[in-house]
């Protein structure tokens, strides 16, 4: 009877000791207590990410990944005991985001996780109206049209004058060339007359000899 009672007590003590041994590491590991933004939350804007754990943590790493796989965290996370604050770039676009975090517990055990959320964006701002000075008045449009017409007419007149000058120059050049190329008829008569006199003198001198 005593042996049976002693064995039962020994078994109970061993069971309790094993439970304590396995429970201590589990309680020593830090776990995420809350986050801002929360998991699957929908927010209009995002200026920072806040993570709070069940105990103090070390060596935090926080990545804020948004649309297209682009990262939006800015700088390094700030640790204050169990709380971590990570700044993000200003004016993040709307879309689906994921916060990937990793910390080290006080016992040296690393803990990590992910928090998905969505940025829906702020309501669209009203469209900006055009200022009165930016609109063109009918008078200014008419003035612009008149100036354009005068410029076109002036350009045509200049082109006509240039074309007339070019035609006159071409005509003078052709006349000069014609004057140089053509020889008066009387000049040919003189040439042939001199040639005939020379031939007659040659023949008369040949007969005398």
C-alpha cells in the first residue's frame, strides 16, 4: 500500500516538473498583442505602423509592402519596451498592403508574422476651377485672328515680291546670254567680204606668175 502511494506521488511530481519545463519556454516567447493598422483593416491614410507585444522585444525589422511589391517604410523602427513604431513615406497610394515584422524575444527566440490591411484613400477633392485670367476673351481672340491674318498677308506679299525679283533677274540673265551667243548679220558679211578679197588677190597673183 505504501509502495503504491509512493509511486503515485513520484509520478505526479515528474509530470508537474515536465509541465513546468515545457511551459516556461512557451511563456518566455513574445507574441503580438495589437497593431495599428489592425489585421484586415481598411484605413483612409497611413502615416506610421505601430506594433505592441506581450513583452519587451529587441532587433525589430518592419517591412511595409504595398501595390506592385513596392516598399513604403521610411527609416528604422523605434523600440520602446514592448512597442515598436515604424514610419512610412508620405502620401501612400490606395491598395492592398502587408506588414511583415520580425523581433527577438527577451530569451533570444525570434518571432515573426504578417498583417494584411488595405488603404482605401481619402475622398476625391473637388476639381479646381479655372481662374478668370486664364480664359481668353472674345476681343483677345479677335485681335489674335487679325494679327495672324496680317502676318499671312505680309508673308504672301513678301513671297510675291521675291518671286518678281527672281523672275526679273532670270530674264536679265537670259537676255545677256542671248546677246553673247548671237552675232549680227553685218559682221558675217564683213568676214566673208574680206575672205573673198583675199581669195581674188591670191588668184590674180598666181596668174601673173
